[in-house]
């Protein structure tokens, strides 16, 4: 009975190790292919373009706010000069 248990443990260990090694290799292969895929690269380019457009829009908004601040400051008169 002891030899059957020992053989089962050894065989189970070998099968488990082989499965883990195969799984690891498959995960590595999938990670490499997903990083090089054209659709992934295309989505990254689209995201970069979108971020650039947002940044440019924020720069334009900042210029408009500066212009509005200038207009408000130029139009502001001291309290005694309302005549």
C-alpha cells in the first residue's frame, strides 16, 4: 500500500509540474503576442491622439481664461471712480 501512495505522489507531482510549465509558457507567449498585436498598437495610437487633442483644448481654454481675466481687470474701476 505504501508503494502505491508513493507512486501516486510522484506521478501527481510530475503531472502538476508539467502543467505549470506548459501554463507558464502559454502565458508568456500570449503576453508577447498581445504587446505586438496591430489592434493593440492601433488603440494606443488612438489614445495618444485623443490625449493630444485634450491637451490642445485645455491650452486654448487657458488662453481664453487669461483673456477674460484681462478684460475683467481692465474693466474694473476703483470704488470712487464710477462717474
